[in-house]
């Protein structure tokens, strides 16, 4: 699994695909949480704005439901 992304489109696509695999019940919440946290810790400045919200380009790729799942993981 690739952890560091320089392109927000690739980062958003990776996060979207992981959340979709979880939503299809092919990955447990614990595995998803672990992977999301690793990717976000390596790409924090690319994922979040200074106010703590997710970057617009990434949020547009993810969609509202996936953004909520990722926010829930990050905040817990």
C-alpha cells in the first residue's frame, strides 16, 4: 500500500477506494481506520486545511458520505 501522495487526485482516489471497500463489507472498520490514519499522518498538510476541514479537491472526489466516515475515523 502506498502511503505518501503528492497529487491530491491520487490521494482522494485512494481514500475513496478504501472507504468503498469498507462499505462493501470487504474490510473491517479497524483495518480501514488503521490504513486511513497512516495515510493521513503521512499526508496531513495535503488532506486538511488550516481550519481542520478536508481540502476541497479531495472532498469533491470523496463525496459527503465518505468525508463523514473519514472525519469520524480521524476524530476518534
